[in-house]
């Protein structure tokens, strides 16, 4: 029984990306009964520790893995590629490894007639033999068209594209373009074409500002028109699946495309990735310890200054009366911050007559603006017309300032002889929650960092 051959490409200079490839391979092994040979094209940057973990992974499932240093095998090719179109080979959005799939017909042995290519940010939640058994047409390439995925989610045609290259090259067009993250290739049909990398780069170099996914554009240029289209399940793009469907466990190949791997506990599409990861040699005790170290560093960096500011505020309020000063733009949030906790309780709506509703609204608004005993409020006016008149003795009162442009106020008060954290301080650190943390910890970056 012939082996299934699966190709991944990898650059890992920092040693943190191999675990993504390993997780994809693990998911493939768990769901596939047939023998599989994994082929990894790399640039020589895979360190020994990660190489050993790849070997442990395939030994665990009694499968096979082969490494190919494409820079050693084809040194002149990569030199010429950089001379033709350096930007495509040194793109900041992804690594040069994206180009390695284009040389599969030349690098893989002639005895291998067919290969499946998978991006490293995929999870194979299916038996890969289903894809292996698909038919491939005369041009030797099969993949999932973008329109196939759009049709599945009931979306409109692509319309305007961020890839003008597809519009310019008429035989490609938007209706024909496909995603290159999952490919089924008949190598014997591709080998007579010779090397498409250099010729493809020459074509892209003619339109340097009209392409952003260089490897995919080259593949579409050569194969889009007569491509064998595959069903959508072989390349389920997570940024669309999460947008248009409720959490569920898709049967197929999930393509996270980096930025769409989250850490949402109630979304099985996220938790499934980590379930597979924890079954790899990378999901070990060292990972958990490193996770603690990184989280502790994040905690100290993000929350440490806030905790120190809270201690300073507590110490000052022990000897001084607080004066809350806010610009008009920040007045409501500043007042609510010092309101009683009951003001934030959310009750279900009740049917009331209009007069009762108006009365209740007036009372709530009045209550929200009540400040605790000992706390006084002073307006700073508009951001562009500040009123910095201090009504209270700075030796007996602490001015807690809420303003978007705190640094401007700090400069003015300092020039007037006042000292920060003695006479005044910013109240911004009291605004906990989303204003502090949202968007700072990005799950896919956090996982890569580990």
C-alpha cells in the first residue's frame, strides 16, 4: 500500500514556529490510518531540539519524516530569485518558506508522483486519505477556489479585490483564483513545466505594487484557469468560518491563517487546536513553565505600573482629601468611577408608564453623579480650553486628573511648581478592563512567542 506524501515548508530562525507545523502534523496523524510520509522543506534554521521533537512525533505514530534543506539543494536558484524580485523573497508579512512549495516537483524524488501541500497553520480534522483520493486534472493542480468558499457561506462574489494582479491577468480573474494553503499536486504533470519560481517572479516584478501574496499569485498565474476545484471542506478559512457560523467542530482542514487562532474557551475551533498541540512533544512541562514566565512578564509590564500607582494613591488619600478633576470629555466616566457599586447593577427592563420611566431615569442620573463623602469634583473644561484653577489647598488636597491629554496638563502644572504624585496624579490607571488590555495580548502572537 503506497504511502501518502504530505509537504510542509518551514523557516524557524527563533525556534518558535516549529510547534505550529508539529501541531498540524499531529492532527493529521491522529485522524489518518494509512501510512504517511512527511516532507519538510526548510532553510537550515530548524534547531536540533525541534528536529528531535519532529522525530519523536513521527515515532509516536509510527510514521516517517524527511527533511530537505532547499538552500543547500538549490543555492543558485534562491540567489537568482532575490536578484529578480527581492521584495517577494523578503516579505515582512510571511517568510521566504512560502516560496518553497513552488520547487516541490524539482526537490522531491521522481519516485513520488503525488503530494499534498499544507500550510503550517492548518489542522487536519479528517482522514487525509480523502484528499489523497481526489482526482487531479490535466494541469496537475487541485485546490479550493475562493468562490467555492464564498458560495458555501452564502456570500456575494468577491467584487473588488486587494489583488489587482488578478484583474490584470485576464486568464486568472477573480472567479478562478484559489487559496494556496492546501494543494494537491500531480508531480509528473508539473515536472515538464520546469522551474516556475523564477519565471513567476519575473512576471510579478512587472507589477510590483499589484501583488501581496506572491507565492499564491504565481500559482494562480499558472494553474487558476484549468485548476481542478476541490470542495470547501479541504480549506476551511477560519476568518470566514468564525464570522459567519456559530462555534462547531468542522470536519475537514481548518486553515487559521495565523491571525485567526484565538483563545476563546467556548469556541471548539480554538480549543481543538490546543487539544492537538498538547499531544505533540512541544506540549510538555517546559511549555507550561515558559507559559508562566511569559504571563508573569506580561503581568509585571502591564499591571505593575498600575499597582504602584494605586499604592501611591492610597498613601496620598490617607493624608489628603481627593479632588476629582475631569475634562468635559471625561466627566461622565470619572463621576461613574466614584459612584456607588449599586449604580452598575443591570436589571431586566420592566413595563412602566412614561412618567414613571422619566422619573426613574432622572433619579438614576442624579444618583450616578453623587460622589462619596470627602470626594469633591472640579471641572477642567474642554480639552482645548483647559481651566486649571485649583480651588483647594494642594498641601491638603490631592488632584486626581482624568483627561485624554494628561501629559499636557502635567506639563502646565509642573511649570506652575506642583509635583506629580504629591500634589496631583493621573486617574487613568483606575480605568481597568478593556481600555487597558484589549488588543495588547493577541492569542496567535502569544502562542508564537511561547
